[in-house]
């Protein structure tokens, strides 16, 4: 007789789970490694179990059980932006919505005895809770995989926006999100004139951190040619989507039906493409990248594969827009992380390796072109490559608004020099990655087939 996996697994019994959440609720804030070490030393049975690139895992039991995850402010940093109590519930792929709802309802009702929480739409199936005490925010959150509690500090100040912006976020955003009302728009900052890249990025960073301080981390990170587009998504049928967006005029939040927005976006990716005049539509894509880290709520049911460029001019436009979006948006949403992939073709041995590191800028590497070594060296040097062992490299360590154009031009010039025209399937992007291994990353505006 085969064993069946339970649809819902509780890591601990309900009474123990409540006490663990109470412990987190009463925990002194530990902003750095030394503070965590003091917490652990003061609590029998606690132990630092693992230290990874972006988090520190603390065990609360001698063996197994729920752990506290201290999430770093950036990879390889010993300062922390939040602590999560993972994982209170696990849902098997076979779990039905009814089974998830029943378990989450039981958990939420029991956790009502911890402090004075209020309902919040940050959990799957609508069973989220929020605790706010001074500058601290704690949230019961869930998705279709598990449930957890996170604790973080609300943002107390900003460098690039007025304090009234933070007050408006704290006062007006929670009721807007909690109400589930659609087609609402709340402007958070207006630019007096079209801002430079650095100004636009700095202002959005202040607003973004303040919104996360109120709502917790988003369901989806992302953005596109017009600007960042960060999303908090509910779950279940007819759920609401809250989007934090920015362009060259203002920064705002808006709410909408998740189903309606995602259906329209899917249609744009599926049916759009070059116009009758031969122009591309990469500048009109609703987003050019998204990062899914299994945050609260649910992701869209259908995710587009992206837009493919059919020639080198279109590919150059796609790459330029994609790189410009990453330069502006990734240092805010995913600081300290990097995008990597390889542009592959049978005509380029080893391909063109690409890295955009939010701290170190762009680095490209490629093997030499076929032909006379001296002629090849002169041509590649003229194009902007520098010798690097048996390969060639190009570095852009401090990206500006111009860098996206320069990097895209360099790549297209290299493809053309190898006799490539950009026809479908002739060039691909392999192993496109960003961030932790447990998420998945879409570069829908890259213009290349990915694998």
C-alpha cells in the first residue's frame, strides 16, 4: 500500500506555533550579525545553523523545526532588513483551495491571541494579519506553497522625498489595499521636471522602501521601458493587484483586477510585434522583466514568454531598453545582485558572456573572432574590446543613462562582425539568471529566445 502525502503539513502543533509567533512578536530588533549572535546566546537551544549569500538561518530547536531567516540588506552583507519565521504551514501541490483556506483560517484565528493584529490582504486566500507597533511591522503571509510570519522595521525617514510622502504612504496605503477597491490611483510624488536617471532612481527608492515598510515585500519585482512596476497580488478568484509604478512625471500606486491586467498584458505579448512600417514594439511592452520569489499571494496563471527580435536593428533596440530598465530598477529592487546570461550562437565559440552587477556595473567577455590574429585584434580593439587572457572583455563599471546604448551597440557590432543577421533561432540567450536560486526570472524584453 502506497503512502499519501498530506495536503497540509503543520511544522509544529498549533499551540507551539502560536508561541513561536509570540516569540518573534516580542523579539528585540537585530539589525546586524553581532545583534543576532547576542539573541542566540541569550536563548537556550537557539543556534546559527547556516549563513548563505543573502540570509542567516537561526534554529530555534536543537534539531529540525521552524527557523528564523534574517534577510540581508544586500548579498554578502551582515546587516538585516527583516526576519522571517519559516515555515509554519506547507501546502502540497495536491492541496485544494478549501484545504488551504481551512488551515489558514485556523492559523489566523489562533494568532489573534498574539498582540493586537488586524486583518491584512497579504496572505493567500485572504487570511493575512498585520501587527504594527511603533516602527515595527509584523505580517502573517502565505501563498499556495506555505505560510510564514515576517518582521521588519518601517521606514522612518527619506533622503529624496518630503516627509509628507512617507506620512501619506503610512496613512492612505493600508486602507486602499485592505479595501480591495479597483481602479484607484494614489500619487505619491510628482517631479517638477523630467528627472535624470539618478534622481528618478533615488526618489523611487525612498518610496519603494516606505511602501514595503507598510505592506511587506511584494509578490513580483519588475519593470519595463516606462519605469518600475512592483506588484502586490492577492490570491484566489477575482483578486486585486496593487502596483507601485513610476515614470518621468510621477510615482504612484494603482489598484486593478489582477485578471484583467494580466489578460491584457498576455494579449500584448501574444499578438503584438513589428508594425506594418517595420518598426518594433519593444518600447510598448507592459514590462520587460519580472522576478518571482514566491512572495505573498499568487503569481499570474499565465506568464508570457517574451518578444523576439527578427533582425539586428530590432535586437539592438530590445537590448538597449532592457539594459536601461535594469540600470534604473535593479539597484533599488534587488541591490547587490546581478543578471547573468550567455548570448550563444554556433558562430561564436563560447558565446558572449554577460553580467550586470548592481554594484560593479557591466562586464562582457567573448572569444576572438576567426581570422588573422593581428587583424582581429585591431578590429576588436577598435570596437571597444580589451584583451583578457585568451578572451576579450568590455567593462562599464559605473553605468549612466548612456551605458545601455553603448553596451547594446557593442553586442550588435560583435554579432554583425561574426556574420549574424539576428534571424530567429540564430542567436539565443542561455541561463538567464537573477537573484536567489529558489525564484524564477523572466527577461521578456531581451529580444532573444531563452533557454
